[in-house]
C-alpha cells in the first residue's frame, strides 16, 4: 500500500484519487478474452523493429568502447559513442570504463567500471539519460570524498540551474556546479564531500532536466 | 499471488495466466489510460504487456513478484508508446467515466494538470494514488531509488498544487 505519511499534501492526493477512478476493463482485455487469445496464439510476438535498431546501436557502442580505450590510456574517459546518441560522459579517474545499454532500461546507457562488468553503481559510475527520451529517471552516482564527476548535459548553460534536496547542517554531502561548454551547453561538476546521500536536480527554464542521486563514501 | 497458478502459468497454462492477470487487469488498464490518455493505446499496451508477460513468465522466479514484474513490463511499454507522441498534445479528457458526485470541471483540471507533469512524475503519482503502491515498490517498477521516488512525488504534488491555483490542502 502507498506510504501513509503526513506529508502535507493529503488534500491534493485525495482530489487526485477522486479524479482517477479505477476503470472497467474493456471486453477485449477481459481475462476470458485474454485466455482465448493466448490459447489461439493470436498474440504470438513478432520480432519488433526496435530489436534490430537496438542491435545496430549495440554495434555502434562496440566501436565506441574501442575508441574509449584510447582515451583511457590517457587517463581520462570520454564516451564518444554515447555522445553520438546525444550526450557525453567523462571521468577523471584512472580505471577502465565500459559504456553499454542499461539492461534494465533501454532508454539509458550505463557507464560502468571495468570492461564487461555488470556493476552499475560503482565508484565514478553513473547513468545519464538519453536527453530526447523524456526519461527522467535519476542518474545514480557513487563518489568518494574528494572525487569529481563531470558530464556534459543537454541543457543550455544560461537557462539551467541546480537545486538540491534538503541538506543537514554542516558540510554538504557533495557540491555541484554548472560550467559553460562550447556551444553554450552546460557541464555539471559534482564533487564528493562527506559520507551521505544527496539529490541534485538540474532544471532548464524551471523544468526538471536531470536528477542525480549522489552517494558519497569517505 | 497464488503460487500454484503461477506454476501452471509458467508451464504454459493460458487459463492460469489469465487468472493471475485478472487480479491486476483493472489497475494495468487504468494506469495505461491515465499515462497515455488514449483508450485504444491503453488497450494496445496492456495487450502487448500480457503477450510479453505470458511469453516470459517462465523467467519469473518468485510468484509473489508477479504484480511488480508485470507492471514493470507495462511501464516500459508505456514509455515506448509515449515516444511516438512527440509533438502531440494528449489530454486526459476522453469519454471515460468521472467519479460520481464529483465536480467534473475540477476532475478535468486535475487530469490536465497531471497530464502536464513530466512522465516520471506522472508515473509515480499514478502508481502511488491509483495503484496504492509503496515507494519501494514503485522504485522497483521504475528502476529508481525509493528515496528519489518519495522526493519526486512530493515535488510533483507541489507542482500540481501550484498549477491548480496554489490552493492549500484542507480547503
């Protein structure tokens, strides 16, 4: 059941509840119709076109990872393959990185530590959203104190702002700032402070563009 | 969720699968409708979800996870379907039933306000308010941290309240 906490929004929640009644399922979706369709096999899946598209994207990423290896040897990483899909990721850390489709969500690309690794949320790793997807799932970052994460975002520098969730007194879990890139794009730079978790939201003209959930360990 | 039904469904029993589906069908369909705003598209994505779920249910290890699992499939279908809406405006005022005794104008305003929220915020509110799911369950369905779900829900409610004229609760 839903969280039953006194959050000060019970009134608006109740109004929403009354405006969204549970709908009656149409006959075509009734359990008996579904059972008949499944038995008849009329819903047998065909290979959808996006499977082929994804395969093509994966092939591009293999090339991108190869290119990324060159960048790693210089002590930095740039996900050029990802950039061609609308964004780029960079890290100042030394370990090798892998860029691949996130198995849990094909709208996201994961930056993972260690080639071929399935570790998604590791040091200096994160997920950035494909900007044109409308997907606003948060990018989860794990940083050590003093470590810095940086990424070019698909927002305009002059129109973007950073907001953070409430912080406890004292030193911030992390600091975040936006800097201007060529073409007036914005680069976010997040630096780990003390242990804890903090959410950072990047808005563009007041609309949420990215949400980062930053976990810092010392 | 009945483990016996789940076992039979995993063995390809369509009737058993349909029984499992029946327990969540209304919430699946309602969620799809309030996310997409089109009756036909809602029917399509639910049917696609059912088809995929039946084909893949053998991979479901925990019968108790059926509901979250099928909703996860649904939410991915919805997300994919919404991509085809780029540039189109969809309002949630189709000829669906309104709550009896409610203020119809208020319900239309609420639905439009909900429809103007970013997709993730709308998903969270629909799953929370319509489905009655907890933050951790929604987080599992949407691939998000439960804390993020909670904070985004509150922000979404604040946005709605501002959009609806900044009326305070308890009006």
